[in-house]
C-alpha cells in the first residue's frame, strides 16, 4: 500500500489508499489501476509479476525524488 501510494504521486490514475495492511476492495482497485497502466493482467491480485513491477517502479520513482 505504501509503495502504491508513492507510485501514485507520479501516476495519478492510481487511487491513493489508506495504509492499513488490509487487502480490501480499495487496495485491489488500486492494484488494478497499476496493472492497467503497466500492461499487466488486470486481476487486482498482487501476483509475482505485479509485485516485481511495483517494486521496480517504486525504486524508480523514489530515486527521482533523491537530490542529485
């Protein structure tokens, strides 16, 4: 949830969600939006491919924010 919210700062089509550790409908919707943007099957489930892509994008957008 935290990583999705950070990615949403750069990709506003991804809904920001409450970080509560519960994989509810709002989290699934956010995951579906992420999957749609990054051309993954839109299941709303964080499978290995989705988790890998979230991790990769999170690292990328986090580095953008680092001072040079």
